[in-house]
């Protein structure tokens, strides 16, 4: 138990003294996962909208794929992105492997389904309610509901961000955990624990917990606010 | 609906209880070892033979860097250690964490690098001159950066040429030997590897051996029985077995068929003579 308490005490010390190694890792994590989720929004909203509106053979399968995307195993995504980006792979010419770009690409693949699935759900609720019966065009109704869905979209962003920032498999494989370059919170925790530097690992763990907590507190608030708002606004 | 489930559950529980009472489970030996013994495929080849010789034990391998292997053994999280970091091992023994330490086998480190634009600028006649050349030419070098035995040796080599490695061209990967070799191959960089891991991955790498045979590159593996191990009899049995004539012969044969050369040279006999002189 002493080991544990010692690690926590030293961890706070490291965080408060602004240890450069620590904060550079935290910054890299926020940068990689933040950009991945932002790109996920750019791709996920159109994809979800299209899937909700389009009618084509195999649409059911495509929807199931997006929903499966919510549970994509990070190591499998890591493997896929690694092969794509390796020198013999189709995108090897980019020279992205073992750089933050590769990590963003992998986390983008993990984050986009969150956004797409939530958008899809919002679009489908539009079609189900047939707002057009009230005189709105299909496009107007869609915009209305996407605006209404913005809270759930924000929750999707929080959920996606919480998921990618805490995954270790994909970023370890495609980033390589290079000091000062592709070392992020999760890969650093693996390495520092292996090296027996528990305080550093614990400090990073506390930051990760705080981020996950903030994301989940936000989601909970959105979910509780949702049903209460409905009767007031309609 | 509930009842069949409960029935199935109770049946499976009673079966598993009766199985475990009929056949005493083999006692587990936790072996902390270097990534090189795992990555080179030696354990996969060697450990089944231990299982046949001693079915009463089951080995659980924790493949980590030598530094970490010794650290987790010092914490009591392993019964026996196979390491290749002589200085760290001596410190471990001096601190009283080890009950016995016996040499097992030897292999060597090799300095590897890109096949195409290799030898131009650098002098690859010795490890020291090669490292000095790499530092001077600004070529990329990938370090294990994980306090492993290979990392320790690499730092000793840098110290020998009086170079403090760093900068943008010196990447600390913080990963195992296999991952670092893959990274070096992808980035057309240089790295220090144990020969076994390099040979076992050679087909997938675009890396060639640039320096070998330098006495500074010799790599000695030793087995350490951890003092106060939770499975002390198992740990002693394993240490005795891996230094026995039978296991040593197996080690000496490993890799001959696949790579055309042995990956490890068994040398426990030398160590046992040394031990018996005390």
C-alpha cells in the first residue's frame, strides 16, 4: 500500500512542479486525439446524414457497419493502419508511420463511427416524425433536427474523445512511442510502469482519469438535460 | 427460463470442481525474461521440453527488458530471471535479491542499418568507430530507450566513444527489440540488436549487419533464482534444468535448421565450474 500512496504523492508533486517531460506528453495526447475527433466530426456528420437519407441495397449492412465501428478494437485498427502506412503498403509513400499523423489517422478511424452513429440516429428520428407534414421541406427539417441533435453530437464528441485518448493499442503500433514525438499518455504509462517509474506513470494516469471523468460528466449532463428540455420547448 | 441456466451453471461448476480436485494443477513458475529470448522464438522452442521433463510445473513467461525483469523480481513478482545485463545483475545480487546466478548461454549484439546506403560515410570496422560515424553523419539511430539489457549495452558503447546521444536523429522508442527493428527498417535507421532477434526477423527487415564480432558486443545470459521466491523449488528446478546438459544441447541446436547457424551458444558448463570453485 505504501508503494501506491508514495506514487500518488509523488505524482501530484510532478504535476504541480510542471515537469516538462510530463506536460509534453499530455499536450501531444490532447493534440492527437483532439485532431482525430475534429476530423471524425467532419467525416462522421456527412456520412451519418447520407446513410440516414439514402436508400440503396445494402444500406442495412452499412448501418450495421457504422454501429460496429463503435466497438472497433483499437489493435485491429492499429494493424490495418500500420499495413497501409508501412513502406511496402499502399500509402507508404506518405512517410507517416511512426509520426503523429499516423496516430491521428488511426484514432480518426476509431472516432468517426461515434459521430456517424449519433448523426444517423438524429436523421432517422427526423424521417420517423415526418416533420415535413408541418410544411417544412425535407432539407429544412433535417437542419432543424441536426440543430436539435447538437447536444447529442457534443456527447458523441465527448464519448469519442474519451475513447481515443484512453486507447493504447493503435497509437503504440503506428506511433511507436518515440520520446518527444509520438509518446502519448497511454503509451507513456505502459513504458514508465515497465521501467518502475511509478510516480510518472501515476501522474499521467491521474490526468487520463480526469479527462475521462470530464468527458463522462459531460455526457451524463447531456443525457439528463435531454428529456427534461423536451416538454418545455415543444 | 432461469432454471435450465441455473442447472447448466451448477453442473459446469461441479464438473470444474471435480476436475480440479482429481488433477492437482501444475504449480506456476513466474519467469521474468528479456524480450530477446521471447522475440527470437527460443522459449517457444525450449519451454515445452521443460514441461515434458517437469510436468508438475507450469512456466509463465513475462517478457520484458532486463532492467524491468530484475526490478519486478526484486519486488517479488517473479520466481526466476533470465537476463543479459551483467552490471544490473551484479547489483541485483549485491542487494541480496538473488539466491544464485549461473551463466546459461551467450550470443552477441550486432549493429544493423539500412542495406542500401550503408558503408559510405562510416567506418564499420568496430562498434565504437561505427557509432562515432553515425553520430557525426547525422544518420537516424533508434534506441530501445527502455532500460533493457540491449539499451544498457548501447549506452555503454556511446560512453566508450564519448558521445552523449540526443537530438532529433536519436529516437528513443521505449519498446521491445522486435518493434525497434521494424521501426529501424521503416525509417532506414541504425540500431543495436541481439543477433537472435535480428535473424528471426531478417526476412521482414531491410536491414543488414554492419558490425559484428567486436568483443564489446558479446552478450551473456544468466539465470537468477530470486531470493525468497514464492515458488522457490520451482525456480531452482528451472535454473538446474536450463543449465543441465540436455537443455544446453537443445539451446545449442536452436536456429541451426532455420537460420543455418545457432542463435545462442550454451556456456553453463563454464559457469558451473566457476560456481563449484567457491
